[in-house]
């Protein structure tokens, strides 16, 4: 990435701006890939390791909630700071926090140790992804945002697949407990490598701050100071955040109990469950950058609404399954839909916010998602133990269908603009026809 020094803003008016943006995103994808290696391992093994350490279903739900609570507390504040101080420092701090979390997982010998690791990982997530989303929004025009966000999302999935394969190999050779620790020592080293790459090759992308209009000796009125944030108080942005909270809660409702349910009723082997999820993981690893372009062409609502509808059907069906093959087919259908819907939702946040307010916009967006992820696991664990194993899945299905209805019937989104145009939100949020 010759010509861009760390800490230097790429010149977005330069004739080579497109090539520079691609180079930055390419380096960000590598960093995201390396930081994401533990994600697959945690998705499959955290409930299992927690149960082996004596955690109840509610305590396992708490492992998910404490992670999300950290992001809820951090992201709105960090989002405002990112707009003021730039994206890069928070991207680097998040990578460092991920490394600390990995080291804590490696050293954990009880449930309290797992909670400490989740807190550190939550800090890393709260910083890294907020900065990454803001950077992609800075670099991509509105007609390519879906594809660009998909490029980042799919690298996280690829990292999770590679990390899970490496972890299972270590656990097969060393045993579950020793393999868990060895895997996270490896992830710690790779996380430090990701931090070094980011420090060397990922520059600042935030737009230059506009000079505040004021007369000599007169304070800047609050109405002018906060003018750039007016898009975040528009009905469309508020509606989107309500949908995000609802659907995040729905998926988090079943997250801590899904693997436990599958082990109890379909197969006791975590490896078999991982293999069942492998086709879906490959879809998330390679299709978001392609399917994300659907929303660039046909609008954001269509892929988002379809994904939630299909997700509700899958949640409704899971309690009735007793074979792994139908589960594989359902997961494939769901993952194809969300490979297009997730980049669409992330791009819509940028569409609805002004360029110099995107840090706060993504702080609110990711904080809202994390709030749902705090509520869902605790509620899911409680419902699972009190009202039966199937009930959380039925509740989640209803919540996802309600989210789909809100997308199709209530949410108004701006029409796509050219790559160099400002988001329509900054000009009044003209609704799609």
C-alpha cells in the first residue's frame, strides 16, 4: 500500500482514490481474518466448556450476555469518540483487547475465568467492529456498500472456519481441555500479528472535520454543533434500530442453548454438529461480498425481510428435528439469505447517516444489537429451564416474523445514490418507492 503512511488520511479527491480504498479494505480483510480465528471455536465449544466447568444453562447464557453488555456500554460512547478522534486508534485498541481475551481463555480453569475472558473479548468487539464498519462506510460509495461490507463479513467467517479446524485438530491430538488452551495460546499469537499488521498498514479513513461556523468571540450554538447528527433522530433510523433490537434478541434467545439442544436430541458429537454447519459456514465465508450487491441494486429491504422470514421458519422447525440432514438443509437456506441481508443492514446504517456522524451511527447500531444480545441469552436460558426446551425457538420465530413485517410495512429507506453522493439521510431521507 505504497503512498499511504500509517495515520495519514487517504486523499479521497485523488484520481487514485478507488485503488487506495481497495488497498485499505484488502488490508482490513486480512486483519479481520486473523482476529476472527477464535470465533468458530467459541460458537461451538463455549457452551460445552462452560457446562464441563459446572455452569448452569442460566450461567452459560450469562457468558453471552456479559460479552454483549460490554459492547452495549462501550459502543455509543466510542462511536462519538470515533467521529472526533478518528477510526484507527480504536481499531488498534480493539485488536489488542482481542489478544488479551484470547490469553484469558487459554488460562481459564473455571467459570469465573471464562467470564473474565468474555469481558476482554467484549471490549475488543466493541472497539474493533465499530471502527471497521465506520472505515468501510468512509471508503465505499452508496452503490457499492453492500458488497464492501460483505467482503469484511465473509473474512470473519473464513477466519472462524480456519480457526475451528485448527482447534479441533489440537483437541483431537491433545484432548479437549489441553487442546482448548493450546488453541487460544495460538490465537493470542496470531492476534498480536494482526495488531502489528493493522498498525503498519491500515491508515486513518475518517473524513476531515469541518470547521465549525462561528463569529469571533462567540460560542458555537448547540443547534449548529449537533446539526450533523440530525439524521440519527429521523424516524427511519429509529425504526431500523427497533428492528435490530427485536431480531438480535430473537437470535440471542437461542444462542446459548442451541448446541446443548442439538447434543441432547440429534447428536452428542460437537464435531458432527460442526460438520453439519460447515456448508453454511462456507456460504458465509464466500458469498456475502457477492450477495451483498443485491441490496446495492434492488434496495436494502428485500434481502433483509426475506432473511428474517426464512430465519423464523428455521427456528420453528429446529425443535421438531431428530436427524442431522434436515438441519443441514435448513442452515444452508438460512445462511444464503443472511449472506445477503447482513451486508444490506450494515450498508443501510451508512445510507441513513451523514458522513461525519457515522461513528456514532454505528455505535448506536452495534450497541442496539448488543443490547438484544444481552437480553436474549438470559431470557432464553430462563425459558429453556422453566418452560421447556422448544419454547425459546418458538418465541424467536415469532419475533423474527414480526421484524420482517416491520421491514416490509413500516421501514422507509433512502433510494440508492451515486458513489460520490452524500447519504440521502442527510437530505431528508427520501423514501424508496
